[in-house]
C-alpha cells in the first residue's frame, strides 16, 4: 500500500485567469473554477484586478488552495502562490483593487477585515 503525505501531493496549477476573482485551476487530470473567497472587487476595478492576477499568475503557476466552501459549483478558497507565498486576496487588497468581505458575507476561514487592513 502506497500513501502520500500532503507534502508529496502535487500542487494545483492555474490554467487561466477568468475574471477579477475567478481562476480556472487544474490538478492532475481535473480542471475546476476557483473563486477568491475572502475579497470583493468593485466592478470599476474588475479589468485592473484581472490584469493584476494575470501578471501574478502566469499559466501553470503552482498554487496552494485553502478551501472555504462552494457556491454555485465554484470552489471558494484562499489561494497562495507557492513560489512566493503571496496570498492573492491580500495582494489584490494591497494593490488597492479589492476589499475584504464584511464579516456577515465572508466564509469561515477568512481573516477578519481588521487583520487584513494591518497586513
């Protein structure tokens, strides 16, 4: 019997940036949509946020997904770039392109808005 430790498992790879908070991600032979689960992007900033993500995530960038739940068949997750350790939601906030979801809308597992403002 062969078992894999979490460290030995393959990371997910970004296949496409589909929108300001929506990615198409693949791992092994599966592909699925992933929405950044802790931030919101104003529609006026959507194109800039999409461009920021495309720059931060060249095709096949390896990422760590921390699932927060699902909505309409889309995985909600915190997404961290493995090579740099950058949390994409935090990066969008620091670039001024996103704001944290308020406590009533944020899935469990998101940092508090106060903690996001400090980091």
